């Protein structure tokens, strides 16, 4: 049984220009102790999907138009899409059973409270410990994410920590209640390459230690190769390909996935071989193409691609792609 299952999720935003279908019929699942990589360019719906799971889609202008977000825990089956975002049930799940690490810690950490106070707040709220017990737990979790001298750091403010330390503090806060699912929204984008690798290794180690499933959102397929068990590729609010990580890299099917892989620098490829960029830009979501969203940029586009949106089709039992190349039509 999966830990989290998203079924045909649609999230729309009402704007002055028209309705933006930010997420348009997304379906996926995350198994216990598995890492799902979610990849795509900016604006493809990755972060909005994560915020919907956490009950953080601001309404208005956003709304969950339809679909289910099923969370399975201790024999319970909760459709989080139907929960009141400010209700007791959502508050009990959010930060406790499902936690989130945001992209930029300086905008997520409160600058006027110490790191310790911010971690202790979640522990006291969800685990009902005393202030003394919560402080001991906060020191313990700061140590577990590799922050040196946690007894000292717990009384420091966000601006006193380096970028890497702030991100580790965010991870500590998210893990403080031992959630069964951790959503990481591009958690290493703002960090230098060395610190990125350290944070990725840390998250892999903590997944094993705390038996936590991870939904890892990124635009970097290189990170996914290091982090994920399974991958979904999103484009213009839809999933265009899904597969186990090894199969996706060895045998990509969708032209968009192939384009992403061709644009990644490699140490094993001759320097004489040029990188192949994906031509064009992501279409305006208000005036999105009638057919396949990738059609205007696709080197293999056919006439039917302009008229109809392709459904996801199984290439192998675990590998699916939404492309007319794999439908027996025209």
C-alpha cells in the first residue's frame, strides 16, 4: 500500500488574464521509505502540487478544482484535498506526519526567533512535551543533521548561521516530529555545489535512520540520479513521463525527458560534443496549446499533437509516458 496517493489532481488559479491550470490531472503515489523525484522547469506545477498536499494553496486565487490526495497512516485513509486547511485535522498532520522543507531558509525561518525556539514550537505542539524536554529533543535533532555545537547553535538566530547551516536547521525542524513523509521543495538550489552534496547525503542518511519517505522536488536531473528511487517528469501542469530512476536515465521515452537529459553536461562525453538545448520556452499557461503542451518545442511533433492531449500510456509495467509516439494513431 502506498503512503501517499494523488489521483487526478487539478489545481486552478483565477487571474485577470484568465484561469491558470497550474496542475491539470496529476496522478502519482509514494511508497513507504521511498524517494520520489519530481522534475520540471519553473511553472510546471511541482511546488503547487506540494503545497496542495500540505494544505497551503492560498484561496483565492487558487483552488483544488477536483481530485484526491489520499494519505494512508496507521490504517487510516484521509483525503487531504477535502480537509479544511485551517482545521484541526490538517494542523495535526501538517508538520507532524507530513513535513516540508522549503527552497530558501531565510524566507522560511523567522528572523526574530532563535533556531531552538522555532524547532521547539513544533515539538511542543505535536508531541506535547515540556519546554525542557522539547529543548533536549531540539538539541538532539540538530546534532542528527550534522550541526556542530548544537547546545550553542540552539540559541542563535538565523542570520548567525551560514546558508548550509540554515538549511540543516530547516531539515532538523522538519524531522523533529519524525514525519512519515518529508516534502523537499528544491532544498539545495540556493547552496553551493559542495554544500548541496552534503545536504543530499544527509537526507539519504536520515531517510534510512528515520524510515521517512521523501518527495524531492527539483529541476536538476543530476540531483535526482543521486536521490530518487522513482521519478515523475512534469510539464505545463501534467505528468509527461514516470519511471524508476534507473530506467528513466537508461531508456527515456518522452521528447521532453530526452531533451532534459541531452542538456546535462557529462564527464564521460567528448568535449567536442555540444550540449543540445531545448528550443523555445514554456508556453503561457493562460493560453496553453490545445493539444500536447510540449508540441511547440518538440522536434518529433505530429499533426495530432496540435489537436489532442495524449494520455499516459504504459511502455513497460512501471514506465509510462504521455506522447502520441506511443499511441497507435496517425
